[in-house]
């Protein structure tokens, strides 16, 4: 695996790859890689040369958030990527966003769901992705569905500014208890980690209620909320929306999505589930 630290180097390398007729698959990450990232990389390798970036992006952390303590493990990540046979790692050694004067915003999507609880977060995400897309200019970019709001916003930004980049969604990877994998799960102690599995169980129970005929979004979100509270979760939000996140639903339809963010012992967890009628 080739390791590149400078934006100019990655730009030059991409030009060479394109000249050689290669398709570029891009997987942006913040490191401390786990099986969720492995799923993105395995998928990416099916489409072209896999370029992974590791950059803990200061722009997407708010005041009082965990930028300084965010888990970092460059040596472990390099080993992990070599085993997966990723082609190129772009890992800037300095702050590549310090001089940023222009920011990317989606005024509607930045201010719903997680955006209400993390002001500035999505502006930071879109801005770094814009910067990385401009440098790497991939044919494909891969994003996990656990961060559904992020995926939709990046898809929309690509539609607006990078119509040649195909944004590929990859299903959430879960541990054996159902907890969605996240680098931040490391903040949970063992007892909380086991308990956190109830989050997805509760969302799944709501999906079963929908499948058995309940369509009132108010009843479905109330059921979810009460179950989460009963199980000791502090709730940021529980919402049912259409799959493009254009509006909140009153009458739930097949293919809508239930999204939630909760806190357990101070650790923030997000997850979602599509509401599907199987009949
Ligand atoms: O999902 C993440 O890890 C980050 O938000 C991303 C997409 C790498 C941007 O920093």
C-alpha cells in the first residue's frame, strides 16, 4: 500500500492513475478503523483502486466535543488497511483545514436531526469532503448508512457539484448484539456496550409494529421514545422521515426511515432503520 501525506502528492498520483485508465474508489475516514470501515473498503475494491483517507477533521467538532480525545491509531490502521489490500492511504500529517475560508452548507439538512444538536458539524463534514473530492476526484465514494444524514447530504452535494462522482451507500455493520459499529463505541464500558444493543432492538421493534399495520408516525415515535426512556437512554431525537430526509412523516409509508440519536452514560449513539412492509 502506498502512503501519501501531502495533498499535492495525492493529486499527482490520481492524475497518473487516471492516465493509466484506472477508476478511483474513495473511502474517507477519521481512522481507528473497524469492521464498518472494512465493509466500505471491500465494497470500494470491487469498483476500482481504493484510496482511503484518514483525517480527524477539526472543522466537524463543536466546542466541548471530543476532537482532542477522538481515538487515533495510525499504526493499527495502516496494518488493518494492508490486510484489506487497500491501494493508497492518504494521511495528512498536518492540519489541512486550518486555512479554510470558504465553507459548504446545506441550510435545510444541516439544521435538522443531528444538526440541531451539533451546530456546525455538517458544515465541517461537507467542507472537508469537498476539499478531498477536489484533490482526489474519484469516480466512486463510499459512505456508511449508519450516518444516514451525512450520506444524504454528501449525495446532494455531489449532485450539485460533482455529478461525475457516484456516491455508494454501504449497509451498517453491527456487532453480534446489534450495536452499530462506531469508533466512538470505545467510549462505552463493557456493561454499557452490552446495554447499548437495546437501542437497535427498540428501533427494530418499532419497525415490526409498522410491518404489522401501525402507520401513525406519532404512535410509532411515541412507542420508540417510551421504550428508549424505559431502557435508560437519554433522547436527542426520534423521527420518522421520507428516505431523502425532505420532510417528517405523519402517515408512515413503506420505505420511510426511523432515525434516532440517544445518549448512554454520556456517550452519543446514532442509528436508524428503514420501515418496510414485508406482507
Ligand atoms: O464519517 C466520518 O468518518 C466523517 O464524518 C468523514 C466522512 C470521514 C468526514 O470527516
